[in-house]
């Protein structure tokens, strides 16, 4: 098993569904529970033993470095992978461009617009696998799910369906031969599934895709009701 200690946070999205909140602030920098959403990830990564984090950005990307700095306040080393603000590279292209910063070993990745109580320290990649995906029960806004999980392996077909959380581990070998153009990660994962090279696990704790004003408000209320933010 491989336990990664480098992580990538996807932060390049436009956040169209969260407009007008994202017209002047990138989605991962929106405040929740008294701090930017992305800071919750950074704190959890540091607590889990990660020391290097790569953040890609495009939309209003110039705001990230002043807000987060070099990561030293969390005991992290943050590296930034800047993309064209008018043409983000999507998840696949974003990773491809950031590979020189990520290195040759498997790395954790997490969408900057999700919130969860996942313990990043327990995520691991089985020997020989190209990816490990964390799945969750289907939320109301995505009842059809994405994948089927059976005996620790992720498949494209089968029931019951589960939803991909936006959190997982990748081996850089998954991107062998890829060009750093705009493309999604999902097709690469699906191809690796056909080869039996994608593991998975089910997270049964708190998870929320903060993708709309309604769900953003839901998270704000959850943290306010919780008081101390014990979801994490």
C-alpha cells in the first residue's frame, strides 16, 4: 500500500452555479465557518501528515497566493499551478500540467469545492493500482450516482450506484502519454477501471458538494449549528 504525502487541490473552476458569489471571489476562497473553504482542506491535510500541496487556479487565480501564501502557517509547502483564466484545463489537464510539481509518486487529489470529515491520513493506494476513489452515498442532487463499488474495486457498471466524492489518489502513470490540454479526469479513470486498476472505498461520514448557493448556505448553517465545526 502507498500512503501519499503530496496533495493537489483543484481550484481552477469558474463556479458558474454559485454566481454571483463567485463573480469576485473564486469558489474555494469563499468563507465558510469563519475561513475560506480551501483552508479547511489545508488544515486537514497538515493534520494528516501531508507536507506538500499543489493548487491549480484559473478563475480569479491572482487571489490565491495573497490569501494562502507559501503554506508555512499550516506547516505546508504550497506550490501554485497557474492556468489560463479564460480556459481552465479541467481536472485531467490540470493534473497533467501540475505533474512536474507533484513528482513521480502517487498523490492525493481533492476538489476544492467539497467539504467533508474525511481523514486524509487513511487513504491508500493498493500496489499496482492507478487510482483509488472515495465514494459516497448519492446526494439528492445526483441520485443516479457514478460508479459501482464491489469488494474494494470500482466499476463503471453495476448496482447500487455510488457518487464519486471528488477525493482520491492517482498514480502519475495514469497520465502516461497525455498532452496537457483541457480534458477531464473521468475518461482516464473509466479506462483504468476496464483494466481493473481502480480501487475504492465508501465514506459514510459528512460530505457536501458546495456547488450551489443553496448548498453553500446549507454548509454555513451546519457549521453554525455545530458551533466548533466538528464535521472535520
